[in-house]
C-alpha cells in the first residue's frame, strides 16, 4: 500500500517508482536502494506541489525508506 501521498505528488511517485526497475510499486526496500530516487522525485514534486505538500512528501519518502530498512536523506 502506498502511503498517504498529497494528490499533487501522486504522478511524481508513480513515474519515479514505476520506472526504477523494481517489480512492485510498494517495494520500498527496492525503491529506496536506488541512489537516483531523490533526484527523480524531488524536481517533479517541487514543480507540482506547494511548499507544505513538498515537505510532506519528503517526510513520507524518508519515513517509508526508514521503515523498509534503507534510510535515505532528501535535500531540503
């Protein structure tokens, strides 16, 4: 199950997660192990979402990756 992603960022998630070679959209252990993940999601979300939603998306990604055992940092 995908986390509660702000609607403005949904396409960014689907595009980034759907094209990274992982078999399932919800396989965050696989997604988070891809070093290009922040660079794929961040520019899209910055363009599509207001500031509060961008912060929410960053927190969601960091949280999901931590839960999957693959902690990452997303630059502010």
